[in-house]
C-alpha cells in the first residue's frame, strides 16, 4: 500500500480538554513557545512523547503538544 506521510516541521497539537478526556500521562515541560495564528506566543502545557495513534491497521508513534 502506498501512503503519503507529512514529514514537515509542523507541531502536532491536542487541546487540554482532549488530553484530560483521553486520560493521557502528564506531559513533560516544553522548551519552546507556540506562535498562534493571531501572532500571540503561548506556553504549551507540555509535550507527550510516543503517543500512539491508530489509522486503520497501522499504528504510529507521534509526539503531541498539549495547549
């Protein structure tokens, strides 16, 4: 199967609400700020490494930033 994956420099973001709803582990502190579309700089709640996401039969590990 051919799959196109985006390997860009983007940030994978989830909301604080979704983080709590999914019952994920406590995020690690982040050494960076996130610039929002309105140009505000926001300090993330934290970073979760190796978050498993399943798409059909494939499982991927990604890092997500909790805002």
